[in-house]
């Protein structure tokens, strides 16, 4: 049999499958095996097997071996011991920082040149960019300076081009050792790369030697990086240059191949792509990962690890034979004697596709197998898959670096960008209304349809008509980003879309909301009312699918019902049907209360694998509850029974510094959702307002605060401010425009929360004068709100978000601050916007606040009014806005107290459809 040449990995696997055995002969003295136990035996630390002639082909310098080509075991062990510390990170403190720096350059490159929009189509060759990324990381780690592939967005030195041409030749030389010996003779060395070459390996060798030489100059300062570690452990200048070059050549190609394969597998397996996105978004929402993600955090994401392991298994990046020599005296393998000097190579592809080890679907990319396996099966799978990095004395020194790259790159790219495989042609929808021209004609801008969430076949299956496709695409590209607000939201950007793929109730609700959102913009821009029969039909269908299991004497999943509630609230708010929106909020809160109190629900069930975890849904309903409570006090929105409230000490500690603004927001919301403080020493007289509204009594409040501890929230608020200041100090020079907006929102909410935490609400129920102590705080709220609104790109464009940004804080100032100038500024800012924040609308809020101000300031001199000018008897308390959806009327209800503490009477102000258009629409 002729000597083996370059056996393709699939061919090697087929040989073993046909022979149905662990060994196959592929040459006169060559065997291959897919037996993981045999490979581990040959590579074990004390194994007598040594590297075979195959390794001569990777001796880049004919006169000197490197860590990869060295065949003398003793010399290899000594060299490996000198290099291990540099690779492990123990003496390379900046390793993770270097990886993060290059990931940010990759992100900058994409944002600079490869963001496709409705107007610009900017495809990116991910194959090349992945190798640019890995080459810059490895060169930065190896030499302390990257070669600049991503900065130049080009194949520096034509390295990639020449490698693609050279690798097939190298594989031929590796499998025909006599050819390697011939090429490395002095007569033919001129054919090999040399330092004088302008491009390719030769150019790499020249640059490597130059950079290393600078580190060996007299007086050169020692560095705590990889080269510094090599130098400290006794490597010579020639050895350092050679080993650094091996890093670049061996490490960059395998890591780049794995990145390519991961993305290819994800793009061709939508369910895996969506599940990974969901895990990343959930981790962001719950504060489990930083920005950038830490290597330790990436290792704790189970599905990410499953995707990486499965890709390395299905597509092993280095599947050459790497033959070892049978030691003196030969060996008996599976009952067969193998003489000494025989080469045994590994069939990596065949081994990683073993049905015996990985199941009957071993040829399929299915990351779930790593989450399903356990015990001995998982151990065998793991030890086999780890062989892609080899084992024992030959285990890849760069394994830690490679895994660090993989643990980070996918999270950082997928948390920022949507990816889709380019296909021939370009699908464009028929456009969405963006604005009205001076002539009054709507201007339409086309949006490209993305298939990064749903593949084309899935889209055709789920969305039957052009209108459905239009509304879904509108929701995803316009409605969802607005609803998510200024912070990253896994619910709106990923989890909801994932649920809509499986649940008809969610899909029809999404279509209804997409259509309603477009009509909302059209009404406010064109000042017209267009009937939206399509949206109503989808809404009715969604309600029907939510109720269908219940009607069939079955149970509906609780998370599906809660997701639908959120979408229904948004839909009804856009239609100005506020009673219906409030009913949906109340229903959702009742469900959450039942779930938290472990009460049995006869119509709902808790899924073991919900589309959206309760930890993500509860904060959304907390926001909605806050909006509803400020709008109306005649409904009772119960989060938890008093006895079921969590112990404040159970909340996670506030760190000394937040890692990102999402973490800061989560911590602030936890503080906000704690109740306000009371001062137990103050008298708590009976409230005359109890005769009008069934508000909690003073005794109820005292019991409430006794249960949870009044001072904990204030302490946590102070800790939050310190952690937030430290975050700003660390990030002040690198804030993006969006991050600056997040800072403004957090500052604004922090002031509001500070007021609520320090006010004595028992006293404030009967004495509006107490709010005068917070005039300076009110002025700060107005200042921050103005800065926030000024940062909005198009203040005249209608905006609908579910989160609280400025409407509620400004309305709060307008009704509680009696300083004429500050109060009017808050109302003016509300009047200048067209913002819908949940069930709150800026124009309607301004109208209600202005009415209250006129009543309180009757007979006074407007803007010159000071708080002391408005006595207690003229102050309005218990303001409520009641909305009559059928009659299209808004009713503002309030009461005033007489000097003797008795209620004067309730007053009603009504304004109809034309007057309240801003509120109702």
C-alpha cells in the first residue's frame, strides 16, 4: 500500500466505519484509531509513545525545533515546563484584558463598516474577520502588540492568503516524511520562507524577531506578559521568537475555525441560536454577566458551554493524524500485536462522531446532549471531546487562551448584533411611516427583513399574509426596541420573539401590537384616526388562544398568560382603552401574587422551562403597578400578602462598584420596590380620607414597616449611590451616547426614590405641606428630566415605551411641588413631548397637572408663587385620573381638607375628546 498522503477527515472516519473496528491500516507502517482510550494512553504523561515523523513538517526553522515539532520527549518536557506559566495566565496578568481589548476592536470594526440598515447593505465576510480577530489576539499576547488586522481590516502581509495555499502542501509533507527531509536540506531551503520576504511566513518571521529583540535589549523593562514569562523562565531570544511565531500560526487558525463553525452551526439551527440568545439576555437581565463578560462568567452559562463543546465535537478544528510511534518492544492493542516503530494516528473526526459515545444522532449538531447527559455518560463524552486539545504531555498549551476567547466572543457579539447569512438578492418590505413631509405627504422608508431570528421557511409557515409579515417585522424593528426603552431588554429583544415562535397566543398579540404601534405613530403624525380592524382581529385571536386550554378543561402556562397580559396592556394603552389596560395589569399582578404565595391555581400551570422566567416578568409588572397606582387609588394592586414579603436581608448585597448600567438599574429597582420609610415616633392621627377611599390605616402602615424594617432601604440607597459613582468614575471617558442616556435615567430615578424613601407617608397622607421640604429635590428632577429629553434624537416623533423615564417624575413634581417656576417648567416639558410611557402619556399628564395647579393657585400671581403662598386648606390631595373609554372623557378627581381636618368635598373636572386628545391618543 502506498504511503498515506493527506487523508480528508471524513475519509479517515469512513475507513474505520467500514472496518467496524478501532484500528485501520492506512500505510505500510501506519495505523489510525478512533479509540479515545488508546489516544489517551499514547499521550499520557508517562507514556513511552513518542512523536512520529509527521511532526517534522511543522518545524518552521529547519535548524531548530519548536514546542510543536519537538520529538525528543525529555527536551519537550523541559521546554513545556518553561512555557506553561505564560500560557496559564499565572504570570500574564493582562491576558483577559488583552482578549477584551481585541474583542472591543472587533465590535468597533463591525460598527464602523458592517452594520446593515434599511438604506445601506454591508455584508461582512465572517470567515476573514474571525481570523483577523484571532490573529490580533494571539499576536498581542505573543508580542505585546497586535499586527493590526482589525484596525486595517485587511490581510496584513497576505498571511491568510499564503496559509490557505501552504497548508495542503504542509499536510502532504507531514504524511510523506521523506519529502519533508528533502525540502529541509540546504539545497532546497531557498524554497522555504525567509526573513527577507515582504509577505507571508517570512514577513511574520521578520516582525517576530524584531519585536522579540526589543525585549532582550539591555535595560529593557520586564513585562508581566507571555514573552516576559518566557524570558523569566530561561528561554533564549531565538527560542522566544520561534515559540511566539508558533503561537500565531497554530493558535489563530484553530480558534478562527471554531468561531466560524459555531456561527455556522447556530445560523443553520435556529432553535439553538434562539436558546443561546435567550440565555445571554436572561444573564444580562439578572446581572449574572458583566460588560464585557468575564471568562469565569462565561463558564457559568450552561448553554453557551454546550454550544462550544458541541461545535468542537462536530467540527474538530485540527483533525490531522498527529501520529505517535509505538515504543521499543511493540504493544498489544485490542488483542493485536503492533510492532515497535509503527505510527498510530488519531481519526479525530470519526472519534467525535461516535454513536456509541454521543448517541445515534452523533452526526447532528445538538448542544442539548450536553445538558441531558449525566453521570458516567457525561464523563465519557467530556473526556472524549477534550481530546480535540490532545492530552497529557501533548495537551495544547493554548487551551486556556482558546477557551477564554470562545467564552467571551459569542456573548459580546450576540448581545449587540443580529446576524443572518447573506443570500442572493435583497428582500425589502413596502415601507413604514416615519414622518410627514412639509406638504403633509407621508414619507416611507423601507426596512430590510432580517432572518436572524426566524429562518425564511419558519417565517412562511407562521406568517401567512403580507400584512402579517409586515406587522411582525414592524414590531421587531420598531415597536420592540422602543418598548424596551434605553436599557438592554431580553424580554422585548429575544425572549418574547422566541415565545411567539411556539405560542399562537403570543404571536397574534405581537401582530396586534405591531399594527397598533404603527397606527399610533400615524395618528399623532397625521392627526387622524384610522380604523385598525386587522389589529383588533389579531387581539381577539390572541385572547382566544390564551383561553383555549381553559375552555377545554385544561391549564394554560402561567408565563404565557403573563406575557400576553403585558402585550395586552400595551395594546390597550395605544388604543387609549385605559380601563382595559388597568384590568390586564390587575389580572397579571393577581397571577404573580398567587404564584409567589404558592396558592393553587385551577387554570394555570407553571412550566419547568418557561419562555420567560418569573424573575424577568416581575420587574415589568412592578413598573406597570407603579404607573397604575399613581393613576388611580380605587384599585388595589397586591404584589404579595404582608406575611409573604421577602426579608430585606435576603436581597443581594450592593457591590462597591457596579460592572455595568444594567446591574445598577436592577439594584435601583430592588430599592424602589421596597416600601417607604415611616417615623414611628410621630403621631398617626386617623385619616379623614379613609371615608372616601379604603386606604390602609395608620396601624396597617406601622405593621407593614415593622415587618420589613424601615432603615434598610435608605442604607441600600446610600450604598447604591457609592457603587454608581464608582462605575461612573471608571467609565467616564468611554461612555457611548446611549450609556449617557442611561446615566441620566438612573440619576433621575435615584432622586425620585430618595424622596419617597425619606418622606413620612403616614403624615403626608394628611399634610401636603410636608412636600415643601423637597423643593430642591423637585428642581433636580426637572433638571435631569430636561437633560434626558434633550438627549432624545427626535423629540417631536411619537415614542411609546413601557419603562418609566420622565413622564411620571415630571407629573409627580407638577402635583407635589408648589414652587411656581419649578412647577411650570415640569408642565412645559410634559407639553413639549409626544411620549407614551406605559399607560402614562406626557400630554395628558400635563393637562391634568395644569388643572390642579390652576385650582391651587387661584388668585395668586402664577410663576412668582412660592410654596408658602399656598396654605394647607387650598392644597389638592388624592388626585386621581379616571378615564371613560366609552364616552371618551377624562375625569380628574381630587379632594381638599378644611383647616379642622375635615374633608371639604370631592371636586370633579371633566374634559372631553377634543380637549384631551393628547391623553387619549
